[in-house]
């Protein structure tokens, strides 16, 4: 493995300086690195869809990938690892459909042979899964092998189990529906979508309002923005308020049927001052002049004299302070955030232009108030978003996770879909993981 990795690194290093994507693909193809070669050919075609050499290279590389994949399938089957063999063959058939390729010759014979073995395994597996109390396992199996099932013409055979599966799903829906009541809004939504997917629609009722969520956020502002310059900062603050509201409305805490309004206090303090003073800058330089010889009026000589160039310079001193914070009581938890910055700057300007001393007009380099403000406000938005997320997790992914008949499981899953307890719960009740349920039903 180490030797193979070293070879790959050596090849990639050797071609790193080459400009032609096709050339790189060719070198990787020659080295047997067909997947990487295909990536370079694809990049070349993205730049030039009519590149004939890239098209040919991509076709050859994909042929090799399929050929190698079929060898993998056979080796897995001979090792009695039928599940892995079917998974690998599914990948091959899916790629062929995506790439619009059909096997031919010896490759086609091998694929037909492996498809026959896979066909029998699919039938056996479907029969086994249909006899469990978990109809979603069958659905997931069917989804994960949909290309094989299609190629093996087993759609009709799969559908023969649907009546049995529907009966099992109906039982599952009835069990879920009995748990829906009161404040179990997530369980209601999940159950209705799940049952509808199994063509057993349920009309369920819960309380009119969700006491744990909010229908709006009310911002109480404590603002002191005393800017002498750069009043556009006030405009940025207005945008920030809109973004703050949008962050809340996009969070899990917002719900049109929420029973509460979140009260958030916002403190904003920004001040900027600039003072200037002017002084005369003096520079000396040497200049050659012709002067009469004091001993002989008819003669002159060249001499250097020191001259002075004086020009006015304006010096600016500026300082910008911004401090913005929030606090709120969210679901009985106190949250707060703060962002601040303080910048000082000294800068100069003048209009002098004197080539002999390399003096050119100079503009002042003032603080970029908009950039400083944007950084602070964006930081506070990020803190607020994190507080919303953390508080949701604290409420539903902690000790309360296993309570409330699955309601908290579903709430926590919105942020922690890979949580071990959540997936154990789904495996216990549905025989599959939470991510599988989302894949199957878009829940």
C-alpha cells in the first residue's frame, strides 16, 4: 500500500508542471490510474467539449473502470460476500447509465453472468426483508439497488411484496399516530409525511401554538452612534438589523405557530473622531549656479548652493471605536454576544509636487470604517447563530433527548443527525438510520 501511494505521488508530481489536462490524463491512464485519468479528461472536456482526444481518453478510462469493477464483483462473489458484490455491481450499472455506456464483448458476458447471480441474491434478500416488522428496510434495500433491480427486470417481483409491506407500514403509522398530541409538533409533521409516503394518510391534531418556539423576534435597541464622519455606518447598522432578523427567522426557533415573541436587547455604541493640524515641511537640496569671479569680472564659475523647499502638510489623527452586543432569554436560557473593535490611525496629506526632491502629491490614508464595522457586525451575527444552535441542542439533545415519545428525538435530529442515540432510536422503531429515512421520504 505504501509503495502504491509513493508511485501515485511520484506520477502526480511528475505531471504537476504540465499544462495539458489531456497529457496528464494520458500519463495517469498509462500508470493504470483510470479514475484519476478520467477526472483530468473530464476537466479537459469542461474547457473544450469538442476535444476529440479527451473524449476518447475518457471513454477508454471509463471502460477500464468498469472492467476492473466487474473483476471486483466476481472476486467478492467468489468469496461469498454477496452483499458487497451486489453493491459494487449497482455502482457499475449506475455509472453506465450516467455515462451512457453499454458493455460489449467479454465485458458484456461477464456483466450478464454477474447480473444473474445478483438477480438471485436480490430475490432472496427481498423475500427475507419482507418478512420483518420493518418495511422501511425493504424500501431502503430497493432504493440502494434500484439500478440492479431495473437491469434484472425485477420491478414486478419487488412490487409483489408491497401489500405485505403496506400492512406493516399501516401498523407503524397507527402506533405513531397514537403518540401525536399536545406539543408534539415535530412528531405530527413526521408521522403525516411518513404515513403519506406509505399511502396511508393521517390527519392529526396538536395544540394550536407551539409553546417552545417563537413567531417573531422583537429587538429593543440601545444605540449611540455618534459619528462625525462616515455616516454610512448607520446604513450598515440598518442592514445588520435585517440580517439579525433573518438569522432568527431561518433558525429552528422560528415557527409561525409559535406562542411567544423573543425579546432581544441590542446595544450599539460607535464613535469616530478626526482632528487635523497643519505644519510646514522643509526640505533642502543642492543647486548649481553660475557666479561672477570676484577677482575677474569677466569670468564666471559654477558653484553649489543649498536651497530650501517648503510646503504645507496636513496631519490627521483619527480613532474609531465600535462596540455592539445583544442579550436575550431564549427558552429560559440566557444568551449574550459581543463584538467590538478600536482602531487608531495617523495619516498625512499634501499637494506639493517637486521632482528634484521626489516629492509628489500625497492623499491621506484614512481608516476604512465600513470594513471595520462589517467585520464586527458579521462576527456578532455568527455568534447569534451559534447561540441559537447551541441552545436548541441544550434543550433537545441533552438529558431530555429520550423523553416526549420521540418528539425530542426529531427535534435534535435536525442538528445532530448522526447522534448515536437518535440512530439507535430509528433503528429500533424503523430498522434503519435517520439519514436513511430522510433519503427515502425526504423527511
